[in-house]
């Protein structure tokens, strides 16, 4: 069997060859896509931007290589808590002054925390880009984090947790991570436990900043009415004081994600709807299997009974679901992290269809190991290209892609490179990727609601392979 390095080199050569063959056939809007300018400041801070000629607005922000994965059981929830505290006033601005200043600019300031990254960004007029960078630096580097504000925010976050727990999809996917990566940081929630939210201190928040908010782990990204040299100057002015290493001089290593084949079930006999997620551990952002997995996600597709397509879906799985009225909705997800991933299906189904939809989901996942067709692979390529181009619409999306790409890949792929990599994937690659991650492999399951018909774990494990085909 070929080594991973050999497979990676083969995939790279094939992508390069496909690029030479098909580059001239790409549409003009792909070949002439705006370039991404990237610079690195003396302290290690990276600055990336895409300039859109004629634009009068811009999105600018900071993406940080720090999320809930970098927390311990004791301080889980800190990254998200910091996101809340950033808007509660700084040494230069009260919370009210910050809000008024943004509103007077006609701008929009926002933030989010994920398992691996935290982002703070603003959408503003062209003339206010400098002010936006200064405000973002102020809330990141000069947040007052007053004890009274921290105590008030505890209740806000607990209310947010209550709302999240009412969203069954988010709840089930949190349960899925918890059982798939149990005992590791990737299995913990982004918001943290109620106990942590009530007990985190100002010192906990400060320690997290000093440990993780260092220049090499941060990217200043902008898109739209952006001048790259100006953005570099602004980044140097407002973020030049960022340290290149943590206060103690030691970078905290990311805890490895160890997968455990398992399931998590919460059954409510009074409910007649089941929320179910089934997933296999897969590959990181930079894996040679990343693009085959993206195509496999497109091949399995998504279904919503309210959209009225019925059995006219291209996806075999969605056809099965529609023809047999198995679910209200179904989504295939492909979630990548730095060292692993989760690929699977989330479904909302009537309680008396859970056994049937479980069989169809597993059958369609394992079918990719044996009988994916050239036609459905080609159709998935078109869909993936369209999806990626649509994701590049809007300055917010582009700035986010720049920030995340520089953190995940160290660079941003051009649309032409993305198209080349998609075109280089063959049906044999799909079979090989499915065989590696699905065939006779452990999986994780999370289910909530009316799940009395849900088969046990050994049933799912037994259906991770075909005895014949």
C-alpha cells in the first residue's frame, strides 16, 4: 500500500497536470479573479486583502487561531466569553460610545467563536476602513473587562446557551462532537459548561489573551474597497505591539483529537420527531482527501420536504428519502479541522421512519465505496464549483475566506487552482476516499427526540460495509 506522502505527491502531480490541461478552458471570470495580496509584519502578523475596483464598502477584521479547542476542561468557554466582553467597553471607549461610533459610521461590527478560530470584523464605508481597524484593535487589546460587566455577561451567555439548546441541530451536532471526541478538547462545546460560565474569572480571560492572542496566530484580512499597503500600515500601527510569543514564551500545543466510535442518545417518548446525526472521522483541511470529501458531500446532497423537488433530486440518497417519505429534511456535512474531520448526515425524520432512514443513509454512504458513477461525480464537480463561487460573493465572505485560509493553509487558493483541484478528482479517488474513511470503520451517532426505532450501535457498525455488491 502506498504511503500517505506518496499518495499526496501523486495527487499534487495529478492536480498540476489537470491544471495545465484545463486552465485555458476555465471561464474568464475564474482566470481574471482579483488577486489576494499577503504580507507579514515584523512581529509575525499576517495581512491579507482582496481589492475590488469600484467598491465603496469594505469588510475588515482579525481572524485568530484560537477557539474552544485551545481550552482546558477548567476554562472551557473562555474564548466565547472573551467575544462577549470585547464589546463591553475599553480603556478608550465605554460600551455606549463604541456602539454610537459604529452607528454614526453606518457600519456593522460583529464577531464569532468556533472550535478552532475566533473572528472580529466590521463592514464599513471606504473612508472608514482606518477607523474600523483602530476600533477592532481597541476592543481586542484594550478591553477593560470590569468585574461588574463580567458578572452581567454571565447571565447573557446562559440565556444564549438556553436558546442554543432549543436549536435541535446545534444541540445534536454538539452531542456528536462530545461522543466522537470524548475526553478531548474538540469534544467540548464552544459556550462551555454552565459551571464554567458562572465561575470564570477576569484572570482566566486575561490569561487566555496573553497565551493565544499573539501576532503569528492572527491575521488581519480585508476585502472590497481596500488598499493593501494602507491596510499593512494600519495593521502595523494598531497591532504592531502584539507579542510574537506568549507571555511565558511557550506556545500551548493543540490537544490531539482522538476519535471514539460511540453513540449518544436522548429519547423522549412524548415526541414524534427524531433528530439524528451519523458521522465518520475523516481528514484535515490540508489532506489530499479534502477535495474528494467535498465532492462526496455534494453527491449525497441535501433534502427539504418543503422545497417540492421530490424524487427529482440528483442525489440517490435524496431520491430515496423523497420516494419513501423518510424525512422532513436531511443535510450532508463535511466539517474539517486541523488534524481531523467529521463527515456525515444530519436528518430530521418522523419517529416511525427512523429505522428506515438509518438503513438508507448507511447504504448510500457505503455505496460510495463501491459504485459511484462518473456522471454523478461530474455533476458534483459543477455543483461544488458553483457553491465555491457563490461563497465568494460579498466582501464579508471574501474577508472571512482570506482570514481562515491563511490560518488553515498559510495561503489562499485562487479560483483557478480550486477548479483545477476539483477537476483532478476522479471516480477512483472517490472510491478510495470512501473506502479509507467509511468502509468497515467506527462511526459516531448522536440522536435526540422520538428515537425508539433507532438501531443500536452494533447495527450501524455492521452496516459500515457490504458483504457483496
